[in-house]
């Protein structure tokens, strides 16, 4: 405000008014488009509410997802087929047993771009499975591949939620710690049994 004192001429006022009128016009157009989208998505409101429970999925993201993949998941035999169709899985580019490329294949840019943007928002949610997955993969595979894996996990959850009409269930930030602990225990038990020992596992006293 201090910088404008004594420097705002009639020409500046004219330009400011012109810009404000353009902003008002754009805001009205956006409101009309959003109202139109809301009308079109009315039959899919329940599905949109399901998807919004996923971390990183906003109203806009849910609308794009429904517009791109629909709500009938019976078209895809498995979640893997949907992930492949979305271009979120590495290509099988091998020759003589050597993998030449692990780049993801090209696909519709709206779906893939929207999922990646949603994944970046999701990994900022503390104490969530998606954030734990990202941090786990980031150190070994880098942030770009890690975020694609998170996007694929989100699409897997979306597939099962729409297919079975179930709400989103977060596995929690300690899921991988528990899984690794159980895997280690089973591996040690099998090793002891291979040595001819009988193993009896009991839970610790509370």
C-alpha cells in the first residue's frame, strides 16, 4: 500500500479494474463448470465419498479418478490389470535374461498425473501406511520410483474399494515393522525345524 501512494494514475486504475473484471469472469466460469460436474457426478456421489477417505484424494482428484476409470471394476480382472492400464508398472523389457529398461509405459496422462499428485499429498500425512511405504522405498529406489509405487498402492486400494464397496482402511505407519518381524520369526522357525528341532511359539506375558 505504501508503494502505491502517489503512483496510482488513472491508467493504472483502468488496468486494475480490467484485471479484476477478468478474474470475476473466470471465477464465475469455474463455478459454473464445477456445478455442471456436480450434476454429472450425482449418480457416483457414494463412490466419490469412498475415495475421499484416502489420504491425498481431494474432491477434484476423486472426480478425475471416477471420470477416468469409472466405478465398474469388473472390467479389470485384477488390480494389477488396472495398474498396468494406468501405466504405473514397469515395462518387461528384457533380452537374454537382462533387463534393459524399467520405465513405466505411456498411458492416459490425466489418470497417471492425477495419481502421482495425489501420492505426493498422501505421503505428507503422518502415521500413514502410504508415508511409511514412500520412506521405505525412497532410500533404495529414489523418490521418483517411490512415489510411483505409492500411486500404484493407492490405485490398488481404489480398485478393491470400488469393487467391493468398502471404506478405506489404513494399515498404519508400523505395518512394515510388524510384517518384517513376522517374516523374520517364520524364517528362524523354519531354520530351526530344518535342524530337526521342534519349535513352540508363545506370546509374551502382558
